[in-house]
């Protein structure tokens, strides 16, 4: 009995019953001569249920066989015979940035080793390994190879090799690793190969080369001054002395400077980047192009209106020092992006303002009230010093709150749903919560209760907090490094440097500008190790061992032959219908 992969599909043979019934009850046509001037006499068609009709009509047998063949093909018939299983080769190919210098050689190595192979899998070695082909033939492998190109990331060769080992499964096979072996992240690939070889799997390293002189931008630093960013980048020469033209292009216009960089030398470039994208380009022809360009994105910040309710002092001075901020002392709440109140603010209109999407900063002091919109309940004053402890920095990551001297603090209890940023003796001193559609920040560090206002971080604290409350994009979040992974929360179409992609997890693997969900970010390859093609390496490349082929039971699927037979019968049926002039 022939075995089937999906035996339940044989129930489809029951579909032949309606075909048989249809042929048995269909009226048999009869030639009836009549004069051209006479009318045809109306009569009843008489069905003939004759078994002879089934036997004599070839269309019945053709249609019946088509049904049977299609059902059998769906059931997945196969034969089992003794034979030899073809070897499975998994190719791990390095797609890191340094491979740009030798990727043509890597392709030739790939084609050389995969020629004549019938089972080929491909694993891409990037920041995280990716399976590009699973048990394909040589033609599919060649097609996959043509779509590959290096990325502006480092490579984790060991992780890719372990994934290759898992693809081999119980049947086993061999692993080919194609790389320049100049650098990697994660475990040492030589150690990983030793572990895999000890389990009986051949692992061969093939060096693609990768030598060449390169000049690259290997670092970048940003200092924010409101809408203007001061940017400094480091250019390093991995080769002989070169004269490098450097073009800077952005909202402020285009400028070009020329630097002569000694062998192994560095050069720093500093300039102000205005809102939008500014590009730094090394106008040279070298081994790697990813590090010849850097992007700086300065988010556009519109003018923000702040209502300050309090006396002139450190808080008002800090607010007025923030760029793109207009501070007023009166006005309707609804006309402001932020309301800062010092020591008061029990006005019920503030509650409605917050629920409707407004933002409030409440600066507590001795004798402060406890309005309903606060994330804490104030119950008095504790007149003793205490150290500050940062629990959740949120917008205060760049501020050393633990160094602030606290002379006294308000006795406050956190309310459900609030987030404590800093506390003194377990009492919230800085906290916030979402109320309705708005946000309220409680700040219990007034000038009479601490020395916070005397510290250089004080205006930085207000700058960061104001930007956070008014949804100004964070500069560091907008200027990223390649290799970073961003979880988008939902499937999103992203305008990436190498084209449009749709994903819910974005891997920044190319240098350039990314636009998605109304955001703009840039990614740069600041990687001095990946840019250096002059590193030396000593590798034990290894060779494939010739293994004796062993006989085993091989399953051969017959579905394709059955489908071909069904197609031929359908063509025959159409020819018969055409001959009968029924089509």
C-alpha cells in the first residue's frame, strides 16, 4: 500500500459521487429532423439513467480521473527506497561593514564551494544572525547571493555559526564561514568552531581578504544649545598620509575644508548644526564607504509659551535661560504649553487645564498647599537634612541629584499611579503622574529648602524637564549608531537609507536618515575597529573531510507527477470539447 503524508485528504474522493449522479440524470441529446417552416413541438426531456452512458462518454472518465489525481496529490503520496542523502552545506557569510572591501571575493568563494550542492542553507552574520535560505538548491542559493550586500554594522560570527549548527539538525552536514575575520562581537569564532567540530560537524573558515587603506569618521559628539547643536567628529586615517576634502552640507549652507592627515593620524571637525539634517562627507575613494559620511539631526523646536506663577528667583531665571521659550506672568491657562507654579496653585481651573492635556510643574516650599492635581499629598514639613536618592531618573539622567544638599523637605505621600524620580528618607521629593490627558511634575526642592539652585546642573534640569513635558525630541534619541534596534510597537512603513521597509522591529544597519511614525532619526557607523582594515589575524582555516556516504531510507514525493498527469487530462478534455464544438 502506498504511504501518504496527509491521508485525511483522501476523503476528497467522495467528490466523485456528484459527478456520477450528474452524468446519470443528464438528458441524452437526440437528433430530430423537421421542416424549416415548422415549429418544434414542445415536449418533455426524458432523462436516461443508463450505465452505458457512463461507459461510452470519454469526458466522464477524464473528469473522474482528474478528481482522483488531484485528491491523491493533495494526500502527498511518496515512495520509500534505500539511497544516499545529499550533504547539507550551511554557509555563514559575513555582512559587516569591513566586508565591503572584499565582498566580490566573498561571492566568488561562495560560488566555488556551493557548485554542485543540492542542499544549501545561508546564514547572514550581522549584529544578529539571520537565515536567508533554508535547504535550497544551487540556483536558489545563487539568487539569494545576488541580493546580499554588506551592512554598516559589526558581526557576531559565533552566534551565526551556532544558528548554522541548529539548521543542520539530526541529519548533520558541514558549515562554511566566509569572512575577513578582522573583527567580531560576541564569542571568539575559533572557540565556537572547536565546540561544533567536537560534535562531529566540519567547520571551514575561508578568508575573503579585506586589505586596503581606509579613512573614516569613527566618532561623533553632540552638545545641545536649544535648536542649535554643536557637533564634533573624529576622522582617522588607516593608511598612508592623505589629503582629505571634507564637505559639510546643511541648513546653514555648504562648506568645504581640506585636511592633510598623517598615516595613522586623527583630525577633528567641529561645527554648529541647525534644525534639520546636516551631512559630513569625506570626498575620497577608499576601501569602506559607510564611514565616509556622518549625519547630524537637530530636531526643529517651535516657540513654546510658559506661564510662571511665582516670585522672581532661581526658577524664573532658569526658565528664561531656555532657548525657544517665552515666559509670561499672566494669561489664560489654555494659551500655554506649560504652567509653572511656585508655592500655590490651588485654582480649580488648573485641574481642568491638566485634564484637557496641559502640563504643570508645582514647586513646593514651606507652607505649600496640597492641590488635588498633585502626584503626592503634602502633610507638612520635615526640618532635617537628608540625602537624595534617585529612584527613576526619567528626564534627570544628566543631573547628579545625589550631590544636592537638602536642608528640609515636605512630608509628602505618593498617590497611586505616580512615579517617584527622587526621594529623601523614603519621601518623594521629585515625582510625576499622568492626569487625564496632561502631566503634573512635583518638585519639592525650593531655594529655601536645598542648595539645588546654586549648582550648575540646575538650569540643565529645567531644560531637560521642560523639553520632556513639551515633547521635544531627545537629541541622543534622534542621533543613533548603526546596530541599534528600535521596537516600533506596531507594523510600520519606514523610509530607510536603502529603501522602504515594513516592520515592527527596526534594525539600524545602514548609515543615513530613517523616517517613521512622524519621527526622523539618523544613524552613523562610529566603529574604529570595523573601519580598520590593517589589523592582523592568524587563523586555522580547516578543511572539509571526505565522509563515506551511508545508505538510508529516502522518501520521494510523487505529488508533482500526479499534478502533471491531471494537467494533461484537462488539456485533453478541452480538445474533446472543442472537437464537439461545445466550447
